[in-house]
């Protein structure tokens, strides 16, 4: 690789890192998942959601909905950290 080409490659690489790094550091991160099943005995659905904000706030929620011939229930677990 010629010195001029190497310099150009490094300049492009450094400028890409310099422009991209702040946006990655300031971005929020989230996860969302769900599962459901139904049969002759009833149905269930579970939802999981977590989020980490750029302000440092972290939330987590795990919810299960269940329905059968005996009734319906909701089981919920939540957590928040600041």
C-alpha cells in the first residue's frame, strides 16, 4: 500500500470513528420479546421488555397473562434503576 493511499485510508477510518462514536454512546438500548401458546385447556402469553436510556435509567418488565376455564390471571414483575 502506498503512503498516500495508507494516509487516505486512515483519514477515512478515523473520521468514521470520530463521527460514529458519539451517536453510539448516546443511543438508547432496548429489548422486547414475547411468547404465546393456546390449547384446549387455555392460553398464555408472556411479554418481556427492558430498556437502558442514555440518561442512565434502566427498566425491566416481565408480564405473563394466563386464561383458562377457571379464570384469568396476570403475573407482573417490574424493576427500575436510576
